[in-house]
C-alpha cells in the first residue's frame, strides 16, 4: 500500500520565524479557520435561524440547499452566494447588529492568538494586509475590527444594498479561483508583475490563492489542503484556539 505523503509541520516558533524571515510587504489572509477556529459563514446562518432573523420560507429553502451542499449536490460557490442572498429584504443595519452580536458570542473566543500576533507584527512593520473570505461582509468586517484590518482591505461575499436594504444581487463571492480574481480586481495581484509575499489559508478553497504567493502558509489545514500542501512542499502550521 502506498504511503500517504504528509507536509512538514511547523512549530509556533518556526512559523513566526518563517514569517519574519521573508518580511512580507504584502500579505493576504483567509479568515474562517485561518484567523479563528470555526466557520463564521455557516455559524451566522444557524444563528440567524435561532434568532428568528429569517422567515420560515427562507429557512426551509436554505436548509434544503445546505443539505444538498453537504451531499455535494450544490457547489461551494453556489452555497456561499446563497447564504448571503437569503437575507434579501432585511435592513443592512439590522444585519450588521446581528453580525456583531454573533461574532462576539460565538466566534471571537476562538481567535487564534498566534495569528493575531502575526497580523499585529506585520502591521507594526507597515505591511499591506488584505483579507479574503467567502463569508458575508457583515460578519467579516465586524470580525476584522479585532485585527484592525479596515473594510477597504476586505474582500468578502456581498450583495448589493439599495436604500439600506439587502438585495439578492451578488457583487462578489470570493472562493477558489474567485479569491485570486478578487485580488486581481483590487490590484493586489497582477499576473507576472505583482503578487502577495505571503498568503495564509486553511482550506483547499484557498489553494489557488496560496499558489500565487511568494510563500504559502497553510494554517490549520483541512485534509484536502494537507494533501495539496504535501504535493506543493508547503509546510503547514496548526495554531491553538484562544
């Protein structure tokens, strides 16, 4: 039986030293599973259902779609978009209040201290930092206040807002190659001319983004990303939840 190849695993000191060694001037971070444990996107969906933010019809539709996603009958791109579109008709101010409450109570305790330290150290060196996520912008923009990453450096799943009301018109859903495309539209990545010095991500859906970096840092990698990391010779790092 062929032996499964595993990537090298960095200790905390080795990870932090590796980041310092390349001294990135441009760094890009995924969010869920990379800066904190857990999936804030699906978490906010369940929170919305628990708190009665969504109608019964919206809940039933989303539940059916999410079950199909888990059965691999709905793509990652589709479900990530639909998990933002489902809030159509709600006031953005209400959604942002709900996102703030949700993140503080459910996700913030799981922030990885090591990742907060790395972000802070890069900021102290005046590095340009971007965050890319397929979770909705209401949650991600609230979350990244903890890392002092401003909204104009955040690329997240979002819908058009009209007169303060969320619509179902998707503006962006950065996942897989879509994360690279979002970085290109923002001018962060120009093929053959400009690329991030460091990219941090936890999922195979971050692989395309990791591949464009001068140095890829798989963080808390999923099994599929562990396999990809072994093939690409990307050392991986497993932080501890706060």
